[in-house]
């Protein structure tokens, strides 16, 4: 069955430290992959997406993600976290259908310590 | 500025009452969607519409209804048949072609009185 897993419910990092949020999917082919960020009480904003080509994708706000086919993963990274990055992060996977039928992971809440 | 507007931001429903959540977009997007978000969970698709006067059920459509009479508008009605309506509801739109990114509104928090 097609599924998306974000193994970490909650992550805490210190400001200035590096960050990696994990995302794994289960699918027989290469899906379309997205990372979204959500501030409390707000909608989601797209950080980056991967469709094909270079497996290292650059996004907004200094984020990047790397697609690893062998691991069925699409982990989100940032070299130096800022306090304003505290939010909830969602990985979404489109199993080759319209984007609105993206399957979302359960999210990872990021807390940033001063 | 183009975007998606959801209203109201907070809504309370009484037992047995139907309530309607508004979603309007001025992005000229063909496709629109409604998602439900519960604490600690990801987004679950309720309904989506690819074109005016047409819509399809998502994964959790029971207890909900929608209409798409205009390209800009995609209201969601939470009916009395939805026994657990308390959630954060998000409307989104996309250009409508394959695998386009979603643009989200700022959401409506629905609670039961």
C-alpha cells in the first residue's frame, strides 16, 4: 500500500544547529515529493518539491532535501536553524496522480531552543 | 494579492446543525480541495474539484458536502451526520495539472458546542 511516514513526531534543536527531518514512503515507483511548513493556526506553505532530475533540491528559507531512491526517503535539511523555523513540517507524496491527492505524513513539530 | 481566503477563522456548531465553511480563491486555479487536520495527524482529503460543477469524494467524505458553482468558490458544509466535526479545516487550490503544488488558505477551526 502507498504510505508516507515521518518517524519523528517532535524534534528539538538549538538555534544555529543543523536540522534533518526524515520522510519515508512506500511505493513501487518514484513518486512526486513535497515538503510543506505550517505555523500554528495557519495554512501550509510549500518549501520545496522533487519531480525528477537532480536528487538534491533547494527550497525556500534555506531548506534543502535529498531524494534517495534506494532508501525511499526524502529528508529535509537545514545547515543552521533559526528561531523562526519553529513550526510543523509535513512531507507529502503524490503517487503520480493530481497533486490534490497527495498523501501527507503525520508531521514533525520542530522546537528551536535559544 | 492573489491567494485563498477562508472564513470564518473560528466556527462553532451546535448539535444537529449544519455549518458551511467558505473558501474563495483569486488565483484562477482550476482545482480546489478540502482537507481536515486533527492534532498530531497529517491532512486528510475530504473532497476535491478539478473543474466547475464537478467534484469527487476524498478519503473521508462521509458527513460532508460541497458545491463548485463558480471557479473561485468551493464551500464545504459539515452536516449533522458528521459525528466528530471538531478539527482544523484547510482549503487549497492548484493549477490543476499533474503534481502541481498546493496553495493553502489559513484554515477554519470548527468546534462543537
